[in-house]
C-alpha cells in the first residue's frame, strides 16, 4: 500500500490545505484527476522558509524541499477524494512554477523535489511529463507551486 510506503519514509498524510481562492482544489473527469496548483503549505500556513525568490532569498535545497511539500499536499487531496492512493495507475503530468529572479536557470532542479519524491513512493507509475518554469511571483510569496494530473483505475 502506498500509505504504508509513505509512513515508512516518515510522511503521514493529513487533511489537505484548503484553497485560498475561488476554485476547487481537485476534480475528477473520467479516469483523470486534476489537482489545482499546490503551494508548500503545512496545515494552513506557508512557512517563512518557503517564501521568497530562489536563489537570492531561498536556497535551491530549501526550494527542492518546498517542491516535495507541494507534492505531499497534492497527495492529500487525492487521498481525500478517492479514499486511497492505491487506485492511482499513472502520473501523467506535473507543472511546476518557481518564484525566481530573472537570472535563475535551475527551475528543473527545484521541481525535481516533487518528481523524485513521487518516483520514490510510486515507482514507475510516477514517470510523468513535466513543465518547470520561472515566474515573477506566486500566491502568498511562495517559492514554488505545482499542479498534478494523474490517472486512476
């Protein structure tokens, strides 16, 4: 079971963060699950260490950690919708937005935090397409935002 795998690496899923805007956080259409953009909230709070621009305000390593937290938040939404993560058959695409200054060029490294985490937990089912782009700002001054598209059985 996926949740046992998560617990074995020290991650316990809880209630997902609620949206901070006028949208639904997750939507199922047929066998596709669309998870709206997730910022690295922990509970209802964006930790200070996850605020600002990479690399002049937030380190690449902290940004990678924030990217992983975004993926954890997405899994919390999926679990709440489906009741179990075991019905995920494939991760199709991740889009990652990195709050960065104009000279930053390592957006893929930051989004690897989410991609590598999903691969660790789901194995080959987590091989996905991806976009990693730099942006001028993100909600609540978050360093990163990620949305997820996956398929279920």
